[in-house]
C-alpha cells in the first residue's frame, strides 16, 4: 500500500489570514507531490503575490505554484473544477461557498478538503480558574478581532461564577484601544469591510432588542473606517441571531448555565462543528466533556487550538478533511494498493 500524489490541486483561500491560509495548503500539497493553482480572496490578493518570490528563493521550480487573482471568483474556480486535470480542491471559507464548491466538484469527482464556518461554544465551569478563563476567552474571541472561524461565538458561564467572569472579562475588553491598526498602541483596528461591520452591528441591535443586556460597547463610532468597538452582551436570549451565525467581530455574547448535561446539549445545538473551548479545574471532567462535544477540535483550558503539527478541521457543516499534521498531507494523496505473489 502506498500513497501517491493526487494531481493538480486548486487552493481557494480567504481574506482573514491571507498568508497563513495559503502556506498551510501549499506546503502539504508540495510535500505530497502536487502542483497547485491558488485563487486568493479578491479582498487580499497582494499578500499571496508577495509570497511567490520567497517560494522562488527557496527553490520551488517554476510552474509548480501558480497564483490566479480574480474578482470573478465563482466563475474562475468553477472552470478549474471542470478541468479533468484538477484532482483536489482545498477551500477555507464560509459554509455557503463551500456548498457551491462541493456541487462543482461533484461533476468530475474532485477530491474536496473543506475548512468551513464555525459557531464555537466557550464553556466556563464553576471549578474553572476564572482569571485563566478570562485570558483564554480574550484570545478565543478577539484574535483577529473575532474575524476567524475559530472565534468563540457563544460563551456559556456557570451561574455561580458569572458575576466574577463578566466583571473581569468586561474590564479586559474595556481596556482595549480602538484606532488605526498601523499604530503600535492600538489593540482593535477596523473590520474588513462595510458589510462585515454592518452585520456585527445588526447582531448587537437584534440581541438588545430581544432582551440582552449591553455591558460594554455596542455603539458604532462616527467617522471613516469600518470600526466596531469591543462589545459585551449578557443575558443573551436563545432566539438572538448572533447565537446561530458567525458574529465575525469583537462582540462577546454571554449566557449562563447550571447543569453539565444541559450545557453540552446547548453547545452541540448548531449545524457547525469546528471548535469548542472549555475551562475546568478537573482534567478528568474536561476530557469527559470534550468527548461529548460534537466538534473537530477542542481547546481544553486554552483559547488557541491552531498548531501546524495538529489536524485542523471540523465535523458536521464545518467541513471535510483536515489541514496540518500527517492528515493534512494525505488530503493531497490517493492510496494505491498493489496485490501480487511475493
């Protein structure tokens, strides 16, 4: 039994990590023996183009890595998926776009590797180190301003520690400075575009209208730029829109719970299954809960799960396959079994 290169791979990358999302696909594809065509996000094509001289300097032969920027993303990628030479499509982005690409890949049975959307729960049990949980939630929520599929989207805090957690977390969020992202003393820069900023504002307005308590932020600043302030919502009702969709912004939606089985069921009550976070002082309990969570990755007492050596990816409608680790390289390979008389 041997693993062979699958063939030409089409890589479709998002705007939120324009270099990292490309390199974590390019490296395993080349290691597997597959040439690639990269279609970077139309919002951030220059980052990928700037990466090419570095690959050239590192000795990657001409024609092995090809960048194809375009503002007609759907049309361009669909054309490549219908070329019989293409054998793999690796995509990172929204679940909605992932469904479109899967339909296109079906015609030629192109092997898909899909890293799609998330709706990550962040669970704080009553025996957790609250200071550590607050710092972990800052990372899980505010990394890249929340514009990440791994961002903590639904924060569940045990009722007995809610007051302490909310007080400390709100203070940490309030200390963040909003401004031009090029300034060294600024913590929170602008969001990527107007539609993202407006969607974040809509989520906050909807939650407040349905009964949530606004503890911090929630008011869009005047002037230029797609800014939205760090925002903390408590008493978020179950029918709030922000609990069913990716917020993709610096907004923390906090709910409470009292029972372990209850919070596991609420955490799993989503079509997504990318990553979940939980904080507890009992490792045995943490592992037991982790095994019951329907997510491809678990952050147990930590707010960051990404690691090049680990298989990154989700279950349910958060994707197919994995990036990183040995599993990530196998996405670009096909298994061949040879039977003979020795």
